[in-house]
């Protein structure tokens, strides 16, 4: 009879165990163990509920152990009887009916859960209505659940989205789209470490994710990292030309590198990542789980997500490469059970010409006047200037005229007429129009995606055409990207990424010229004919005539002709293959394998025509003829050109095997994830180059050269000697190099969350590499981290704060590392060949370039991070982080005892500290049915200090200190200056010493006399983004700022000798006569100063504190206006989406300096300010996007 009642109630009345009695509680007054029947009797006595079940149903169950206190009825029932053995149903009349489960036929239902934009939602909890058993979606939004009837209803629940109930019916695939819940800001945000994807709420780490909706519409760069400028707190993107070795910094500088090379920038073979000798300063870049040195191959349209890992808990899983932070890029993939979708995106960005007038050079009239004023033919006689010196140049027209007047060759009237004629000329329009053009970049990307039950595919085809500002140059790139995902069954899935890039670039032999060239010198006459400018070559007119007569080689120079006499072609191919498999070994335990192979190759060819000045002048250097009547004897081919061919290949493979355990039980009260893995990686870069002479491009032949003779012995008394009285030839005919890096690693990572409130994280990793010393003390230094997170906002004591959406507190601590650059240091001595030929049978000896250091280890960075995340009023959420980073074992030149045979070697020689605060603030200012306004504000403060540093030598003089960028007790990128006190009555610069003495005596300053002016790296950085939406219109306004740093001002540096270069306009304001020291601080131009050199020090002015400026600036980075055509119209033309875009970039600038210097284009070279040409400012872009 009871069985009949149970069946009747459950089928006819549709009883369920939803939250009807979930809030009821029972008070357990004493500890003890009681039977299940006694448990239900206790519930009946204290609540309104009664129980209906067969007698003796629980006789085989153990007693229930109770603890004192309040406990909810649903939890007490779940504690008393196994869910898998009994069905529990609540009927009318508050009767709870219980029956032992019977075996039934189960139906397997699967599907994908996404948001309105089609993005998969992870961690969606799905259960069958009327039961307590459920499952959760994975990171692809996929789920699979067993049901007992097609009448079952599935309930979908996820933070940040509204609950949804779906009747299964006769479907085996149930895809669901969840609607955003605007009242719940604490949505599940997924972050990627490169090894795993985790919900941000389950990690204590400091992660940041840029707003990709802003980044995807930024078209001023095809570099995805440039597009997130200002969107991530703590990520400083420094576009200054002087920051080539560290354009991206996360939380300040954590590595210094090898002294002697820190101001030298070099690019790798594909021109993206600048290398710093000794160590790497940039973050580790990870694309689809694989580390890479080059991020430029990523098409921004293919990027799905970017996660920036900033503290140890977030990044320590990357071990000895994570000290600089990690940027993880995840590319797009298709979802299952999706029809074919076609997307097309295109833009054209008109970047314009460089701002040539940004550099304040003198015009023709001012320059000729200055040349007249400082001309000194006595100190610099014509015979000396006219003599041949290899590496010199000809005599420009203004000096030739002044000398001709002085020597009496022409009258003063004729000289004045010639100089006045030069004063009236201006080549600035010709420089702008002949040597530069409008820079334009355009991109077209076509993507197709579709997915079935077992297989999904995403593919993109992109074409990028980049025309820089130099005429004739071209750069075209084609990119094909395909990602396929396979789901073979419930336990096995796999993916395969195949990515191909093909690019071809042409670089013409354009003259590197700007308004700093002689302003009167034209390049074309009025008929458009090219003008010869022989003084731009290596020889004066008289010397050139003699050399031409003897060598029978034309040594004239025509710059516009030279542009067509040489071409540099580069051809790059890159293939990226990444595969992975996910195998469910047991429930919640998976094996994850990731395997990659990346192959890159670049071929460059440079053919220099025999008509080129390079080939002609080199031939004259290896020609012997004593008189013009002699028959010249050529030791280089006198026919054919010079051909250089270079090859660079990259090979990179990664093997990663890991076990992943991820389980949630007791309705999500306990969440545990464990990762255990092994990884091996090898990177091999090989390069070679070959140079041949006498090359015939039609026959593809070259002529032989006696390198042994020309290099080892040299050619005596040639027409145009390049080394004293002889000429030598470098053996550049063949060069080869190889760089090999290997890592093998073991790692583990674990996270546990209790009651969705208390999270604990830990990680450990050990790296072994050929970059470290073999000593165990060097190799056996694991990186690790611990962290905890408290979701305070979910505590009951804060339940009364209705306007508090969430409140989380975080704390982490851990160790990460940074490895030396390959080839810089090693356990063993690093040898290099001395390629100069010797008399010992032409055998090539070896020399030690770097002595070995078996105890060399990676730089060790410990990071303490405290953070708070909160959301209030359903409109505001923010994250604040405070951190302290300590880096020990800095790599650099470690001083050695001179009796070792070396003054220094690469070793661990210092430490530095970074402290900082970061803020990310998101607000929904206005949100109505048709209009919304949101704001993103990021702010980062970083204070850097070098706490220990063993310099190769002691710093005692001011001349030494003023040029340093790294010194103990000061921040990295320190800027030092003389205490400049203006000019004396003779126009010489004065400096003040620490004791108050003011003097102009050279070489008198000590280290204590030098002023610390600040750091060249921004102290405050961030961005402000405002997005306005009205119906189909969207307006995005983004500004970035960098504050609190300094820069050196670019000033005239030549104050002696002949005026053979064009100075800045302020040169006209220099000291000229007594009394001028009261109105100017620019020194007197002393033509004889270069000869005497012991009466004054011009560096007191050039490197003085008055020329160190505040480098703070705010720039309106971009404004983008887009319009999405109405949905009704799109439906008529069968188009899902059609959006038009218009944007302008770098349009407004505020600077703290009064000289209108843009700090993004200012850098220091040899401790002197250099102003680079401004490019890509005020650019305009048009774009569109449509979907089918």
C-alpha cells in the first residue's frame, strides 16, 4: 500500500526535493550516535515535516553521529542515508516520502552552455529537478548528465547568470544559452595559467584580464600586446626607442643584465622581441600553453583571451622563467553543435609620414649664419681637412665656400653670394616627399567556425599589408590558422592547432635622413633629375679626383641613384603545431598531454649592384696603381655586385604530460583540484650567412677572392687604404652560429575551496636547464608558492549589507626565477673561434669568451602579494593589490681576482627590490534599455631599488657615476646629473660640488657631487577607458598615462671644432660675448676646444640637472566609433552582424615638460637625450566586421 502511495504521489502530483525544506533547521542539543529512524523522529518533533517509508527500511544502515548545534534538514537527511540508495520526495502536507532506489534505464544527455555572445561558460551547475545529484560544465561549457525520463527537467545555475530550467524531451543534445544577471557581479571568471584553466574565484593569485572588446577594435597596431596598453594594472608598455630591451614590464624591473651591453638593443630574426645580453627582462609569453619568444605572429582577430599572471601564486608554475611575470594568450576555438559561422573583419590604418619637424634643427639661414660665426680656418687648416682619412667624408658646400674665401680663391662678394644662395634654399619639402611617404597598414581576416557532436573546427585566413613610411619598401604577410577539437567519447577528447605564416618583405636602400641633414642641399633639380652629392661619400673633391684617376673607378655619390642599387629581401615561414589529448582515467582524474613543434625559417638576400657606391668604393680599397698612367691591378672582382644570403631557422618542441584531479562534492561545499606534471622543452636557433663578390644575378655566379692574403697580410699601398697604408678584408664570406636551450621540469599545483569561502593554493616546480651551472646548489632550487583567499562577502555576518555584491581577501607568497640568456654563461668555459687567419697553417685558434661558473644559478624573486576584490551597488567592482618583490642572485659581471686571468665573469652579483600598489576599477555608470556608459580605470605604482650590486670597478668620480643606470641604493634606470650652475664670464659651463664650490675645472667631480634626478621608468602608469553605447552606436575613448619618471633633454652636443653637422635651434642662443651668461646657459662655441680640451667640460652642460626633465605624460591613445546595423535590416539580407568602425589614434598629448617633447619618443644614448621621429601619431583607421 505504501509503495502504491509513493508511486502515485511522485507521478501524479510531481513532488520534488527542491529547496522547500532546505531552510528548515534542527537543533541538536548533545553529542551522540542515533539510528536513522531516530533522526527522522527528531526532525518530526522540531519541524512541520512527517516521514513516510517502509518499516525496517534503514535497518542495515549505521548509526548517525551528530554534533551539537543547528543543522539544516536537507543536510541532516543527506548525512543519514546514502543518496545513491534512496529516493527522497516531498509531497503535499509536508510529508517526506522515502523509498529504496530501483535500477532504471538511464538516458545520457549532453550539451554546451554559453552566454548570449556564444562564449562557453564553465562551472555551470546542472541537476535534474527533483533530485540532488548534478554535474558541472567544463572549461568549454560542455556537460554530460544521466537522466531517467524524457520528462526530466534540467536546472542550470551559475554565478552571474539567471537560473534556467529546460525540459529534456526527446533530445539527447541540449544546448543552453544563459542570460546575464545584472544584479550579480560576482560571476565566474576563468583565468588561464598556460597549464590549466581555473575559476578566478578558486585561486588566491593575482590575475588580470584586459577588456578584449576594447583590444579587438584597436587598429593602430597588429601587435596584440600593444592593443592592451592601459588595460592591465601593473603592465607597463614603454614605447620609447630606448626601451627596446624591455618594452613590457610587469611590476617593475626584476633583472639588470650584463653591464656594457645594457644600452645596446638588438632584435631577433623576426624583428619582434628585443634581446638583452645576459638576461631577459620581458615577461614570459605563452600562447596556447606553449612558451614563445615571439608574439608578433598572433593575429589579434584570433585571440580569445589574455591573462596576465603577476604574483607568485599565479606565475610560479612556470618556475625559472616566471620572475618577470607571465602573459598567457589563448586563441579562439569553435563550440560543439554549432552551425557554420562566417566572419570577415577588415581595416585600413592611415598612419601618415613621420613628424620630421618634431626635431628642432636649424633652417638654412640660421645654419649658414652659425657656420660663419664659428668658422676657424687657422685651427683647422684646409690641408688637414682635405687630406684623406678612411671613414671621413667630403667637405660640404658651406665649408668649401668659406675656405675658398679665406684662401683667396674667391672674393668676399662671391663668397657672400654663394652663402646667401645656400641660405635661401630649403630641402625640407624634398626630404618629406622624396624620402618618405604615407605609412598605411591594412588587414583582412576571414574566419569560419562550425561544430558537431564529435568535432568542431575554427579556421582563419588573414592577409596583412604593411607599407612603412619609406618609399619602395613593402611587407606582406599571409597567415592560416586552424584549430580542431575532437570529442571521441565521454572520456577522451583531443585538439590540434596548425598555424602557418608566410611573409615577404622588401627594403630599399633609402638614405637614413631627416631635417638634421644640411638644410640647403637639394636632391633633385627643377627638372626632377637626381643631383650628385659627392661630399656625402668618403672623399673630398681633390682626393676623389686622384683616386678615380688611378683606380679607374667612379667614386661619385648620388643618393637617389643609390636607392635603386641595393635591395634587401626577406622571406619568412613559420609553422606552429600544437596537439593535446585529455583522457578521463577515472571520475574526476584526467591525463592531459600537450605536445608542440614549432619550426621557423627566414631567408634574407641582399644584392648590392656593381653601380653602388659600396661596391665601387670597396673595389678602390683593393686596387693598386701608383700613378694615373699605371694599369690598375684589382684584388677584388671589377665586375659584378656583392651578394649576401642569410638563413635563420628556429626549432622548438615541448612535451608536457600531466595528471589533473578536479572534484567537487557535497553540493560544491568542497572543491579540490590537483595538478601533477612533467615537461621537457628544447629551443634551437641556427643561423648562417654567406657573402660573395663579383656576383652575377643572371648567371648566379661569383668570382673567387684570396681571403687569406687580404685579411692576414693585407694589401700594401692601395689606392684607397682602409687601415693606415694597407687595406684588409674581413672574412665575412661565411658565418655560422647556434644557440641551444633545454629545460626539463617537474611541477605540481593544488587548490582547495571550502564552502565557496575559503581557498588555499600551493605550487611547486623544479627546473633543470643547460643555462645553469651543473653544481647541485645551482640546479636544485625549486620555485614554489602558497596562497589563501577568503570570500568575506559570503559570510553570514555580512548578509545585512545588501549593497555588497562580493568581498574577497587574498594573500600569497612564493619564489620564481629568471634564467640567463643562452650562450652568455655556463658551467664550463665558453669558447669562441678567433677567425683571423694566422701564420700557423691557417689553423683557427680558440679563445675563452666567458669563463665557466659551476655555481651559476637563476635569479630568484620572492613575491609577497596582498589583495582585495569587491563589488558594490551592482555597478562597481574593483581589485587592489599591494606587493613586495625581492630579487636575489642577479646575473651580471661578477668581479674576479685578477690572478684568475679575468677581471670579471658572468655570475650572481646583486639584488633589488620592487614595491607597489595596483588598482583596477570597473563601473557601470549608466545602464538603460538603449544607453549605457561604463568606465575602466587602471593604476599602478612601482618603487624600485637596487639593494646590492658588485660593480666591476669602484665608482669614485662624477664622470663615472653620471653615466650609470644601475647603482646600489638607487632605482634601476637611475638618471644622474651634474649640479649645473650656468656659465662663467667666458661662456664655459660651471658645476657645483658637494661642498658648495662652483668651478669649471674638468674631471674634478667626485661621485658624491652628482645629483640623483629620478628613474627613467614610469613610477605611476595606467589607463582610463570610457565606453558609451546607444542602440547600435558604440563609442570607446581610451587614454593612457605614465607619470613620475624623468628623461634627458636632447640638446646640442657639439661646441668645438668645425660646424660639420646641423645643431638644434637653441644653438643660436649660445653664449657669444660677456654678459650673455646672464641670459643663457648654453656654452660658448670654442672652435679650438677639441684641440686643447683641458680648460672646460661641456658634459657639465649636456648632462646637467637643468637638462633632466619630468617625463610624465597623458596621451589619448585612441577613440573608436562603431555602428551596428539594425537587427531587422540584417535579417532581411541574411546577415547576422554588420558593424562599421572609425577610429583615430594618438590624437591628444599632455606633457609635464615645457619643451613639447613626447616622452614616448625620447631616450638616452651615452647619457644624452635623443629625440626620435614621432610616428603613427594622429592616425586614422576605417574598418568593418560582418558575420553570416
